[in-house]
C-alpha cells in the first residue's frame, strides 16, 4: 500500500509541471565530478575555476559536477559561508574507503576515485566512466520550489548492503569578496556549490526502487534560477558511484 501511494505521489509532479521538468539517467554511467574546496585555501581558486569550466561547456547529462566546501581551513582567518562540517566528514569517509590517511584541498574525486586534475584533460577519464553500463537508474521530478521526488532503481544483481542515495541542491554564480585569511582581497567565484545535502540509507530491497521526496528549506541567499538537484547512488564501503543525475529546479 505504501509503495502504491508513493508511486501515485511520484506521478503528480509530472502532471502539474510537465514532462520537460523530469530528468532521467541513461543506460551508461554518468561521471560525478566532485571538488572539495575552501575559501580559506589559497591553492583552491584555480580548482574552483576548473570546475566552473563545466558550466561553459556544452551541457552533458553524463557529466555531473558538484562542489563540497569543507570547514577545516576556517581557522586560518576566514570562515567559508558555504562550508559545513558534514562535507568535511564526507571527504574523510571517502579517504577511509580508499585507505588514505589524510584529506586535502583542492581535491577532485571522479565517480568515487581520487583524480589528478592539474594539467590533465578530464575528457578521457570522463569517457572511461561513461563507457560503463549503468548499475542504477535515477529519475528526478522537481516540484515547485526546492523539493523533488527522486527514484533510484538498481540493475539486476546489484546488492543494497552498502548503498546510499544522496540528493544535493547546488547553486551556480556565487561570488565572495574575501576580507581575511589566505585569500584576503580576492574575489572568488563558485559554481555547482552544495547548499544542502540529504541522504537516504533505507533501501527497500534490491528488486524494488527506492522512492523518496526531498524538501530543502530555502536560505536568504538562494537564487532558485541558478540552482539544481543532484542525485547519486554510492557504495559507502568502496566510494564507487553507480549513477548520478542532475536536474534544474523547475518553476512551472
């Protein structure tokens, strides 16, 4: 009964908002490109610009950029307004999954693996990820405002033991005038910044989709016209990303 009700709720946004608001993942794996960064780190702005470059390229549903601002450099004199301790903890959890002893910034993680972004063209590495058949399917149906229904369906044979569904809301076009710390006097620009993150760990079973409604509480500096939902299925034991998907907030 509960699943039937969820399925009915899942259909409602498509009726109210139209099918053009719905995003669905493809048959191959999308490349999740994560940046761990901080406004208190003087080596981070080049990486911020590198990630922002994905915004100026032709949009591709198979590339999903996302930036997590960490808080462990706030003590250097500048508190990053976009940083949260849970994003720092996420980075540490990934490091543990790889057997790494420390975290650092700026760090780029490509589909759950550490990636050396300096001086490298990401095209070939991204294409290698995209060549893999998807092990999960994702669907995002935005509601009016910062909320959406998200469905994740696993491919046959995929175990649910260590899987989670992450849903983030990200924002582009953020600008900060830094007045202290290592980047004092600099104007920093950011895209794909995580403004909030929700995680669903209760997978019903391997042969049933996980369906969840996510609602985010707006903050004063949110500009919904520059915001998107990002959903991805991840194995928390290994860090592997099975599938990722992005969808802009829909105003219809």
